C-alpha cells in the first residue's frame, strides 16, 4: 500500500465498544468491569445492549471464558444452541461459525465485529464476506454477544445468520503469565500486563503459539501483539488499541474418504506438502464511550491493513493461490438519547472504505502457472440507522429500527477489462419487535427484520464471461422469530425460539467452489435448557433443528442446501466446588452431536453424524490456575468439513484423542 494511504489511515484510526447480548444467567451480575458497565441486562430493560432486543441473543461473559480455559475462539461457542463450529486445521482460512441454518462458511454468512470494527471482508478471493477472526484469543475478551438473525439496526452488511460482537477488555484485575502444552508438539505462551490503579490504564497481551498438528504439513505458528490503553477523555473514556499479528501455516488438505477407507492413504497424509499460507494483520482502533452509563455519544474510528496468501489443492484440480491485499478504514458513531426512563432513541451512522486486490492463480509447488481472477476493488459503504425502545406499560416493550445503506463500487477487472466499471446501490432494512413480561421470570418475544449482503465482485464483473452490472441490488434476508425465556422454580432455565428465513441469491462455498444456489428458505427452532441440580452442579441440554431448502432449484428435486445439518445436540454437566476462598475446582463434561448432512443438492449422498466428547478440569489455588483438557473423536471417517470434489467425498480427518495441559500465574 502507498505510504500516504497508511499515513491517512493512522490519522483516521479508531473504534467504539458497543454492547449487545442476551441473559443466560439466573440473575443479573453486579458491576465488575471498568466504566461501570454491567455484564448482562434484563431482556425487558431499556438499553443499547443486545440482550434487551426481542430476539434470540446469547452472552458469553469473561467469567465463563475463564472457566472454559480454551485456546481457540471457536471453542467458546460450542455450548450455544444451534451454533455450528468448524475447527478444521487448515491454517487461518478454514475455521468458521454458523447459525440459523447458515453453515460455517468461513464467517461469510455471519457478521463479525471486534470492539465495533467490522471484520467481514467483501470480495475476498476465498469467500465474499470472509472474516478472519483467528487472531482473537480468550485472554483479550471481556464478553461476546451473539445475536441470532438480522434484527439489530446497529448492524448492516453480512448479518445473514446473525451477528457476533466481541468486546475486548479495557483492563484486568491482575497481570498474567502462562503456558500450555499438548499433543502434536503444541505449545502456547501468554503474557498480559494490566494496571487498574493508574489513570492511564494499560491492557497488553502478547502471545506465541505453535503446533505441528495431527496430520503431515499441519504446522502452525502465530505471534500476537495486542496493546490497549484506556483513559478519561472529554465526558467519557477513550480506549486506543494498536494490534499486530503474524501467522504462518501448512495445510494438509482434504483426503478422499474412499482412499482412506481402502487403506490407500493414511489419515495423517497431506494432499500437497507445499500447501499453506501466511498473513500479516495490522489494526489501529479508538473506542469512545460516555461516563456513567449508556446515554450519550459513542464513537468509532478504525483502520486495518492485511496481507493474506493461501496455497490450497482441491483434487483433481491443481494447486491454487488465493492472494488478498487490503486496506480499509471507517467509523461508527451513535447517540443514545433517554428522554424518559421508559424510552430510548438511538441515532447513528457507520461507514467503511475498502481498497484491495482479489487474486487467484493456478500454481505448481507455489509457482504461478496461470491467472484465473484478478480484480482491483474500491468500495465505499455508508449507513445511517435508527433504533428505538419504548415501554408504554411495565409488562410490554416495543422495539423498532431502520437502516439505510448506500454502496459505491469501482472495479477494475484485469482478466476481462471490458467488464470494469463503476456503480452504486442501496438498501433499506426495517426491524420491528416486542417483548412481553407477564411475570418476573418469563419473557415472550417476537420480531421481524430485514438483513442483506452486498453483491460480490464476481457477481457484478465476472472473470469468465462478458457481463457487468454495477447497480446490482444487495441480496435480502427476511426473517421472523418468536420465542420464550423462563426460569422455573429458580432451578430450570428454558429458552425456546422458532424462526423462518427467506433469502435472495444465496452464495455458498462448497470445497473449492463458490456456488450461487438461488432463493432459499430455512425453518427451525432452538431449545436451550439448564437445570441447577445443586449449588455446585448443573446439567444442560441444547437442541436445534433446521429445515433448509432451495426454493427455485435449477434441476427439479435438487433442493437440498449442502453442508447444513438438520439437528445439533449439545449436552453435559458443570461442577464447581470451592474448598476455601482461594481454592476451587471446576469440572466440565460436554457431549456434542452434529447430525447427518446432505453433500449434494439431490440428497442422495449424506455425511454421517459428527460427535465429540470434551472433558475439562480447572484448579484454582491462590494466584495459580491449572487446567487440563481431553477431547475424544469416536468416528474415524467423518468430520465437520466434508464435500464432493471430482466425484469423490473428501474430508479433513481428526485425531481420535487430543490432550492439552496448561497453567497461569496472576500477579
């Protein structure tokens, strides 16, 4: 990137922390974080936070994260109902999260934010809307807010299945040093610095992670430098963050299931030992929030710079290189006005300018042999939004919102220059819903919302034929929900949600292919239950079902949406016992089941169910924290990622056992 663009970006950098989430604890947690924010809020409250929306929203707090002792951000979501999690071991490209019947397509069907900064990359060579979240580590996180569906007016592009907003810590009670070791020569070192009693409060996290992996050519290294300071500014608090991460990885690829079963290749074999990639990511952020609560101005500025290269082989095709260089910056400002305790009015604007190259090449042992895609894309997106909450009577709250988003494109197609050009498009997305609280421990809610995704470069300016349309409208997602949340006898927590979704021009990544499948429909429900058997022991069971189909299949009868499992089950127990004030043990046992999944649109080939068992034990003694994790995959010939390529079913084998141990010392 040109130096002047980088300097301009530095002058514009920043971001604002925003809270959105859902109550999943028995009672409201007291204030525990800087700036006087509470961890969760009552769903009937008037608040900017997402848990007060009339929608299915889940909050993962820092206390829960500390109990999990996970190494990878994907594992933080495994206990949420209906969350499809993929940790595929293909480097920083293949991990993903899905929800609401949108499979984990590398983040492209879920809107990701960190401290309000949008992470989804438009026009990415691997997946339009690809979100690189693999640099996020648990030690950084204050809380995670998962909003199911496109209901919140505060979020725009790529909120198809929903929104995941990760909020990083402003400070921590102590500094920390720790290490972790595991099978397959896994090692991780972590060091954090925090000072709460200083006027300028630093929060610094430094990480080194390396792992050889279960399979050949699965090596992975990561260097993470996260620097954040918070201090009083004007009528609020300002957080400034400078973050850099560098990664290098090998990719073992996807093996033929037939060849593995017939003993022709081992499960550990790599498809191509020159596959892999590397990336560098720079992020400069400012967060501004008002003192004393949510009312007032919240402001965001940010600038990101990324270079991402990936070599991958999807047999029978040759190796390919996906290369993305990108520079983007933007803003997010909102004013939260409380004219009355029962009324909140939010007015805001957000925007983002992207300038980047999307390239794809055929390669042979990392040597370029042909160019298949080459776009230089500039995109400017600007939005204005309104969201209001009004409680006319104590038991009823009405929520409404509206977004207007405008996009301007300038695309240079270097494969087909005649397809180059400029254009613009826009979309208006309304939202409406309510919560009904007939009793202090029961909530009913319903909503209807419109979401969208912008058109991709290959939709507006394809590289394989003469065609262009730079005024193509964004693809709409129309969703409605109904749900109930209740706590029975202070022992049984139940949360049930039913939803219906219609989508235009759905795009899916299936192995090596990006497929336009047309109009789609999803109907499903999710049930979350937790039984507090004793003060120290609780049992949980989550069940999700979805029926996903193509509404207008090109070939009659081929209406299955591949990669979408009908059923997901998550169950287990949580045990926590305190021996004394500074001595505690936590035991967490989890079973996860991902149901069978169609691998072709006709539904004649299916992936078998995937399941896993996870056992974690954490022992806290004064300033020490010791933990161990055991993961068991009982099925040898199945994994979350399976697809058909070259007429064969291909998959990413998992180790039968994985063991990790670690400790941290707080000082």
